C-alpha cells in the first residue's frame, strides 16, 4: 500500500473513530508539514512556489490543473523540499529521507490534484491541519 493510501486510510479510520480534527503527532503533523498554511513549507502555495523555484512549475501545475498529472521523481522531491523539511517528514514517518521522498513522489500528484478540484489553488490556502483533515474526510466520502 502506498503512502497516499495510508494517508487516506488513516484519515478515514480516525474520522470513523471520532478522533479530534486537531490531531497531535503522526498523520496530522505530516499533512501539516506539507500543506497547512502555517507549515514549514508555507502551505500549498509555498510548496508550489518551491517547485517553481526549482524548475518544476509545469509538474506541479499539472497536479493543480484539470488535465493529466505529470510524474515526479524522488530526487525532484528532495530538491524542491530541501533537506530540513524532508528530514522532518521522514522522522515523523520513521523512515529515511530517501524513502520519504520516494513515497511523497507517489503521493503528492494525486493528493494535490484532489485538494484542488477546481483547477486552481484555493484562495487563502488550505487552512490549518484541522481544516485539512476535514477536507480529506470530505474527499473520502465523495
């Protein structure tokens, strides 16, 4: 099972168990590290900017747009994220940064595609980690 499936499965399980949307640790921190407005990367907008600054704007734009999602490699993920944020995510997952970048390369295109169904970045970003959990929960039900 890929990281994307794990993320969605964990969100579904926690929602079915009535878990607080403001989860501490684990999944909430990983999603927060990536996409929350107050994240280390600057939220979804900051993440997109990181890809654009590293010459991968066309790749990330394909995930946001309504067409086919272009693939990304683990090396490209590592280049865009930088060693600090990638190490933080890897630590939260209990794996090394190379594995984390590989799993993120599999997860991010589909996740960002689902979080931008109108083909554009949401105005004001995706909110905090709790907002993201609610949004992912809605995607799971839909």
